[in-house]
């Protein structure tokens, strides 16, 4: 995508003095539920009411949404409160119905983003629309796939675009429902700084007690907004009950969250920052140098294993390294999650080096 300056104009047009807040239930359940939540949200920082109408569930038999009937409830909520309305669309038929009911913001879910075929059909159905279209990251941590979905929409002259970061599935057990992998939205932001970036802490967290921390991290990383699942009775919600908060909790959260400045122009701040960044540059250089030395040792191990016809992977040794490094990392203030990621990457590079030597 080129000349993307216009992408953020729709967000600027809101004229908000705070990040954009999209809030509402995971699923529209009844007309009364949608209207009650909308009225409880209308005097908060939330500008947009969200509600799932069609719910793509992992397995059949779970609540899959009320369908098109719920669009009329959203329309009524919009008329009564003045809030904009948003819902997820997963195919071209959903798009048609959402446009017919004057939905302001359409978002594309993580399960849909993974399919270029479906994305293309949705893009064709939306061609030239002036509606806001937000694209959630794909289920798997694949930045090109995410970018591809955005590019397909942009190619159809859809200029009110944005993205939603909702985390990524992983087979490893972590404290999150979907691992945030913050480096991926950061990379997207670096490539397209004019593309509005919204965080969905509800789906990252999977539980309400860590939603605040995720929101603060997103704001610290200069995200443009938050999409937070909100319900007046979250424990009895028909879907994703554990990750929804009450409108009252949302109000308090917006008070407690700190919005950071993009930068500071004071000379003292900039001088201090440049000094610290120089120190980081020196340490980064040392890190690369040490990793290079480590790989040379891995090369020597590969030569020895080749000579003795020994398998590359030594599971016992690998587990011993991980155990020691996790303990040492903890002593130095490094999280277990970070240490695991770092040493898995180092281990994989060591294996690659040894494979190259053994197979030559």
C-alpha cells in the first residue's frame, strides 16, 4: 500500500481527546440486553457499541449468535443513544445485511482473516464503501497474512481501514487466552504508521482480571484504541463470560489508564533518552557478537557429532539448559516466557548450524 495518509483521517474525524473505545457484549442476546448495555455505555468514553450477531464457534452446538435479527436491535440502540454500532462480518452475505442495516463499523474476525478467498469476497462486497472496516489479526502469528487482508480491502478503494490486535493462538499454555506477541503489531505499526491500531484485550486475556494490564500495555505502545467486551451481567453472558467486564468497571478503567505522550520535545529529556539508547546500541552489538561466538561453538559440536555419527537433538541436555536459564533469567528480572522464546530461537539456530555441517 502506498500513500496511506488518508487511513487515519476517519479516526481523527471523531475529534476524541482520548483513544477510541469500542465496547459492548461479546454477543447480542436479546433486544433488552443490547439496549440496556447501550444506555449504560452512552455516557462513558465508549464511542462505538459492539455486539456479535454471527458467532463463529470452534465447535458446533455452542451459541452461534442470533443472526440478522440482532441488527435491528443494534439499529434501535443507535437511534436511542447516538452511539455508532459495530459487528463482525464473516462472509459477503453478512456484509450485505450489515450495510442494509447501516452498521457503521464492520470488523473481520481472526478466523476469517486466515482465508484469502473469503477476504477477497468480502472486499468485493465492500468495494468503494465509506464504512469503517477493521481487520483482526489471523489466528496464527502470520504478519504477511494480516497485511494481505488489509491490502485486498485497500485495493477495492476501501479507505476507512484499521486493524485489531486480538492475540494469537499457541499450543503452549500461557497466562493469556491468545498470546499477545506484541512484536507483530509493532512491526505492522512500523510499516504502516497511518493505519489505526486497536487492541482487543478481552480476547488476548480470556479473563477479566488482566484486561487492565493489557490495555495499559497497548496504550504504552501507542495504540489508537481499545475494543473491550462489556456486559451488565458478564458471569451469565451467553458467550465468553469470563472475559467481559461491566460498564461500571469500564468507566473506572478509563479513569485509571494512563495515556502516554508520543514524545517530549524538552532538550533534557531528549539528551537523556539519546544517552540511554546509545547504551542499548552498545549492548545490542555485544549480544550479536556473543551469539556469533555461541554459533561457532555449535559448529564445532556439529563437526564432532558428524565424526561420531551422533544425533543432533539431545533432549536431556536441552531441558537442562532451559531449566538453568529460566532460573538465571528470573534472578535478573526476565520473565520465563521471554527466556523460553529467546532460548528456543537460539536452540533452533544451533540445530540449523549443526544440520548444515552434518548434511554437507
